[in-house]
């Protein structure tokens, strides 16, 4: 039975500081490091194992994966990193404190930017210190200036179909360590969640989500591993 486990990275430093992060490369907080290690220990203790792993190009996801695999004595597993599993790009909101932004423009506008399905935040200002176009890891990538959840899904799902589905079809046990919105894109597809409902789905940091799949990759069961 193919198995897919989704793991959102542990708490990042900007999660702790209540700031919009997106593609900016923020590291894990001390709590996030603990969450990553706890996720690996839980998977080890529950007898969960993998054949291959996928993650983004962002440090918080990569470190979460590495620390979880270290706890499992599985650092030798093959890992594929790809920008299409990156977090949603928050555009001009990147780096801003969420509460301060609410105080400035109002909670309803921030709610639209954060929770609407297809309305992206405003783009980055020219010369923004959070522009990653010059970052070497994105040298051959069309870096967005802002993304809605719909935009994020439009890059995550083709990657899932092209790279992750073949591994699952081969019977491999797959771990994907990524971000709230890139994992929300996968959950929307796997669990057939509607556009209006997916924006309300919260994915907690450091909590492995298990998808047990049929031979046709239909979902037979979905659960948080800690509840198994």
C-alpha cells in the first residue's frame, strides 16, 4: 500500500515573531527544532519508514526533514529539493508583522490577502530587501512577486504529478517536508477539498499527517500520526 506522509516544518523564527515569511529563508526557532526532532522520534516509535523524501529549497523545511530523518536513523535516504514545494510567496507582506499590518490596513483586508483562494497580496516593492531574484538557488526559476493559494496550487500539483506520483505508483513510501500552503495544495488535491473550504484548513507545525493510499492512489485513510 503506497503511503504518503506530509510534514510541515517546525516553528520558524518568523512564525515566533508573527511575521509574514513566504520565500524569505528564515531558520527554525528553538521550539521548531524541538518539533522537528519530536516528529522524527514519533515516526520512528510508530514504525513509520520511507524510501524517498521531497522538500523545498527553504532552510526551515530542509532542516526539519534532516532532523526528523536523523531521529529515525534515515539520513541516508534520497532527498529531492525543489522550489515548487516552497511556501506561498507573500509579496509585499513579506517581513511585516501580522498584527501591525492589521492595525495599519484593517483586519478585513489582511484576511482577504491571507485567506482568499485567488487574491494575492500586493507585489514586492522595487528594491525590496526581501526580493530573492538574485538568490543563486533561483537562478533559472521565474520568481513570483506575489502568490495566491490558487497560484501556489498551480505549481505544486504539476510537480506532485510529475515527481511524487511515480514514486507512489512504484510502491514507495514517501515523506514530503514542506510548508503550510504547499502542503495545503496537496491536501486539497488528495482529500478533494473545495476552494472555499481549503482556505480554512490549518496545518500545524511538526505534526506528521499520514495518507494511506490505494493502488490507484485514492485516499483510503488520512490521520495525524500522533492520533494513530
